[in-house]
């Protein structure tokens, strides 16, 4: 699971049948602090996100578990919206 920010959308007139009616969004992966990280990716929206929202995603085989359908061929799925993030500073002792 990792974080990302919605930066665009993809319009597809033909899709695999189990993807009909599902939004395809362009996501910029981010660090836990919200800083850009890596290349853009396309993810299927399962929670109703919108432009500019900070989300969390799953990828690979885990992304298929985000759907109730038996088979949804996806590499990434948006499974939540991040409202805020608090990072604790850890004290390192030697």
C-alpha cells in the first residue's frame, strides 16, 4: 500500500467488461509527506475520489481484491482517501 495524488483521468470508450462504469485515474505516487515520488500510473477508483485528492493505493495482485467482481484485470486500485498524516519522529539509539 502506498500514497499518491490524483492528477488526471483517462477516458476509455472500450474496456474489459468488469471495468465498465469504473473511473480510471492518473496518479502521481508520493511519499508519506506528500512529496512526488516516481512515475505517473493509472489506477481504478474504488472509493469515489476526485482531482487533487491524496489517496492510498494497492498494486499487483492486491489491487484485484478491491473489487467484488470475480475477475478485474488491474495493476493498481485506489482504496482510500488520505485526510491527514502524522509522522512521528523516532529516536535512534546505538
